[in-house]
C-alpha cells in the first residue's frame, strides 16, 4: 500500500515514466532487428512474422506492451500536470539556458511528440497488423512482405513514416538520458557516456525504422 502511494507521487511518477520508457526502448530495439529482415527477402521476413504470430506468448506479450505504453503515457501526463500545478503561473518568456543546460527541441516537445507518436502507432497497427491477409507460397503463412511492399509504394505513407521517425528520434534522444537521470544514474562520471548512448541509440532506432519504407519504395 505504501509502495503504491509512493508511486503516485511526483517522484514516483518520474520513476515509472523512466522504467516504462526504457522498457519500450528495449522493445523498439528488438522490433527493429526483426523488421530489418525485410531487406533479406520475403522468405526471411514472412518466416519472422509467422514465428511471432504462431508463438502462444505473443498475445500476453502484446497485452504487456499495451500496459507498459498506457502506464508510460498516464504517468507522463500526470507528471506534467503535477509540474504545472506546482507552477500555476507560466513563464512570460521562455529562453534557452545555454550550456551546460541540456534543454533542446526534444526536451521541450516531449508531450507533443508523444501524442504524435501515439497517432502514428494506431495508424501503423491498423495498416500492417490488421491489413490485408495475403497468403504466401508456404501454406498457413501470411505474406506480410507483400503487404509491406504495397503499403510503402505510396509516397505519402513513406513521407508520413519518415517524419514520424524524426519525431521519435527527438523523443528518444531526450527520453533516454532523462530516464537515467530520473533513476539517479546520471552521475558526473557517466553523464557524457549516457548522453552519447542516448544520442546514438535514438539515431540508430529512428534511422533504422525510417530506412525500411524508403528502401521498400526505392528498391522493392
């Protein structure tokens, strides 16, 4: 009971936002590794998709991911609202603090980028997970490769995905380092390394996901 009460505080909300955020980064890393199999052709990609769908643990895993995402969103919003309640009078003018401040476009637009990413996620799931169910050459295996190729032959959808990945890159760049800071792991000796890891991981994830629709549109 005390633990639940502690997690409902401003500090507790920060911890939960950090932990759920880092968990979602782990999911994105694994998801990108699987999605990049599309570069190896339909057999590898469809085999990967079928292995996921036929796994009996996929539904509990998806429910767990939904729970993580909802908790992350709820606690992030609550943290923002608590911060605004603590400062009801808004700043009359916002300025960049300059070095050594880490304030950036990513840090000042976390709420907006999070909303944009939620819209993207809903669209992504509706388009691909619940898209056309084409049969492949192998019986019982969905031709997800064909669906992805058809979807990403639309320049409008490709542009939408690339813009969304730029947004997620900004979100991750600030979010990863902010999570370590919230957990009290941003010590002076590790600050530079954590900032570098956050930067490169955000570039790799956002760039990797953006590469897929561009590659499909240009070469498949």
